[in-house]
């Protein structure tokens, strides 16, 4: 089976081929004989009910400084593609949401991974609230009174923007920290959305865990260990990767959310776990494939492409 696959992503020239998960997906697809195209979300155009993109044929190779070749740009009718991989990075803003609406015009005839409607309905820090028994004590609010009530109850708290990513804007406030008021004022100036307040989990000092689920099944995991004096373990915040395996609790978490992910067409998902608690369900552009591969000797991109091909076959039955 040879598929036509368009990859909607950020500029390919700027990716780090040592860490980028989309690059691994492209390498695997190419090795299987699939034809690849690359385009950026801003290159899409909806004319009537037809979705087009100014796209370029793509070849990839693991050669630093020379990892891609792009052919000439042409206007591509995305409904003629077999698969579109929606892989641009957050922020999850109105541009991101608009891209999901546009892609709905071709899905599922053209299989979009992840399902664009499900991506729109599952922002990382909100989707997890549908599994309250799995998450730490949490308040999502614009009310200063509610934030103060949570702090009075939990003492140590984490405050972060609702639609942030990569650990940006995450603050750990201890009971004696006097900066909460100023922080909330700053958040009010920067964001129109509520903030998310969670009970601080001291286990984060030992790191959190990124678990990759492919079509609802756990496929691999990596520990993210924060730098000394840092309360964020995200790789974007300097966290280091460590080999790990799933605990019984983490297997239970995956079993609890897996059927929902599978049913909603969320093929490639990365969840974050601190201690025994699920903190985020990342469905936009999850990362972690290469770190897990290096530590476990696995090839998650192969498992992922198997799932993508199976989704395609299912639409043709």
C-alpha cells in the first residue's frame, strides 16, 4: 500500500532532527513507500467547500544540516490526499482552532490524524477534567477569590495559563510567597482565559512521566527530570530524559482513558503523569518518540504508522 500523505507542520527547516517526532513519522512513512508533501497551516485556503494548500513534495533524511528536500510549490487539493498529519506546534489559539475547522471539510474521506474535531474539543488541560478521579486537586477559574480559597486549602500551589505549552508560564507558589496578586494581574493582562490552579505535587522534584499512547494503547514512556531548582520537567524547560517503565497506577490511567482516545480518533497522544496523578492529555502535537526510542531501543514511529495505515484501511471497508 502506497499512500499520499500531506504533513501540516511548522517550517521543516527549523526542526531539531534529534528530538522531533514529526520527523520520525516522515522518515517511517517514506521508508514504507508513501509519498509526502509539506505545508504550513497558513498555506491553506478554503474555496467553497474545497480545501487547498500550497504544498511541496518532501523527502527527508537523517543528516544534520541537510535533513530535507522540498520540491516546487503547487496548489494541492487536500481531498485528494489519503492522509493528513496535523502536526503544527501549539499555542492552542484561534488560528489552531480555525485549522481544525478547515480540516473537517476533508475528514474522514481524507484521514486526518489526529481527528480535527477531537483535537478542537480536547485542549490538554481541559480534556483531563473529564477524568476527575485521575487528576490532582484542580481549580480552573478567573476569580481571584477562588484562587485564594484553593491556596488556603492546599498551601503550595501551581498556577499556569490554561492554554500554555512546553512549561511556559508555570509558577510554583509557596504559602509565604507574596507574588500571587501580581501574578494574577499579569495573567489577566496577558490572557483572556481563566487560569488553572493545582495542588503542588512534591513528586515533581523527582520528575514527571510522558507516556505515549497510540490508538488508545500505551506504547512507551520516558521520565522527564527537572533541572536543580526547577519545578518544571518539560523538555522545553530543560528537563532531562530518563529510562522508565509503567507503574500499576499508570497502566490503570491508560486503561481508563484509552477507549475514549480510540473512539474519538486521537491516534497519537502524549499524557503527563506526576506521581499517581494525570496532569495533561496532549493531543495537538505530542512529542517524546525519539527520547523513548533511544532509551528503550524501540521504534514508536513504526507502531504509529501501523495505526495510521489501519485508520486509512478502516475508512475504505
